[in-house]
């Protein structure tokens, strides 16, 4: 099919092509040429569009329908984007969505559950986050306290817990549950296999661990080390119910944007591990005049690429949400073809798109044109349909 012709008028002052029009034309050509150039494999994109300029709007990773409803009730009643994101993520924490959000899930190697969370205001670019937070179940509220009452961006560990409790959140609380404890005990009986360690001794037990070239074990040989290294096939792999995040974006009635995340991290993670959940630009990102992004998946890989920052900046340069989401996933897949992850891109017009790699991904949307929350399914190919 022949390409459309675009007429670019000359500047009346200089009789030259204005720079703005050149940039505009390049953005059109760029957006239209992604699929035609075959730059992306069949692992990525699905997208949907709500009516333009229809606010408010709520978008969230996964079919966390009740969380989206909670955010919608708040924003539809006139709450700000930040407060609505907090309401939505708090609902997910209370409901313990999929066992991967809030207390009572994803025990670490010691059997303990910890919380990572983030909130970002797309108007002010302020961010509040907590990571590896112990004894406090309200992750997203703690993140908002960091944003509202400190000059910092991220607090971690027990000091994050002390801060949250000092600011009025309930605690200290045991974040484990009978279910998470049972899961941890079963894992211990399986000699702590699989796990997230590599190139360590002992390879098939619960430790204590040390590097394979540890000087205290001169009896090691090249052959035994090779056997140990190949044992890493037992490493944990990320999946929907072993490692997940609610990442939510809201456009409020004034057209302002905010994003938030909450997760209890990867199951059987090494104590102290922090994923991408509390990292601005990785799990979520928002810029009021451009749009927002939500992400989920293998945070240890994804945080190396800041996919949500990439998505928003791509949209700033003129990409449609579907192309920006696809591009962000493709950048990671080129270097880590076995990674698992997904993003949702949302621009200021309310256009939204999902892209995924390595799994089937679902995300939830509520807008004024919808009677209730709608769930979109994105396959690791260019297909999308509603549930």
C-alpha cells in the first residue's frame, strides 16, 4: 500500500522547512515503520484504546479487579491521582492479591515476608518508596509517607519499618502467614531447592554458602567446579504466582497522572534482595505531560533496563503506546531472551497498550466508557482480546 503524502509548508520568514515540521514528519515515519521494518519478533504486543480525553482512568497489571475498582471509586469521587493509586494498591495488599502482594506471601530463604512499594506523582516528579520493609504490612501507604514527609526517595529494611510506624502506620506485625510458612517448610525439606544462588558451594543443600573458588576448600578441582556450575539449572524461574507486582497508573479528573506499585517480591529470594518494585523508571513511571507505564516480571533483569522510563520517553518522542511498549520489551529480550516480563503503556489521551515476553500477560482497565473493569489479555505475539 502506498504511503500517505504529507505536505510540509515552508517557513514564511526563511523559506525553509521549519524544524518542528521535520520532527513531526520523522515521528510519523518512525511510528509507522516499526512493524514494516520487522524490528520485533512475535513475542510482544497487544493493545486497546479508550476514547480520547476520557478522564478519569485506571490501569493496572494483572486481573486485580477489586484493586482497580477501589482506585476507580476514589478517583471517580474526585480524589487525586496519587490518593487513588494508594487506595487501589492498598486494596490489593489487603486482599493479598495472588499471594504476591501484601503480607502473608513470598517467603525469603529465612521464611520471612518483606514488602517493596513505590508511589510517584507525575505532576511534581516526587517519588516515595520502601524496600525490604519488615513488620509493616501497608507498603504503599509507607511509600506515600516517604514522599510526603521526607526529602528522600527510598527507605529500606528495618529503618523503613521504624519510620512507617513512627508516622502512624500499624506495626510491628508478623508478615508471615500459615500458607507462607508451610511453603517455606516444604522448600527447606527439599534442601532449599531451587533457589536464586549460583556458583556456590554447597550446590544442593541449604548452606551456609560460599563461592566455588573459596580458598578454604583447596580440594576443589576444575572438574568438580564444572559440575557445580552446571547445577545452576535448578535456579528459580520467575512466574505469575512466584513473583509478581501490582503496578497501577491513574489519570484523575484534572488529567493529572500518578503511578504506584506494591509487592512482597520473589519467593525464596536471598534475604535483603530488592527487586524493581520500588525502583522509579523500572516498575512504574509517570510524567504528567506525556503518560505513564506499569511493569511486572523478572525485576532483577528488568531493573537493569528501566523499561518504564524507556516507555514514557519513547512516547514523549512521538511513539504510540503500543510501539513504545513493544520497543521496551524488545530491548530486554535482545540481551536476555529467556526473561519473563510485561509492560503497560498509557498516554495522556487515555490510549493504552500492553506488551509481554515469555508469558501470557493480563492487565485491567476502568474508564468512564466502561460499565466495570475490563481485562485485556496480551499473548507473546501481536494479539489482544478482552476476557
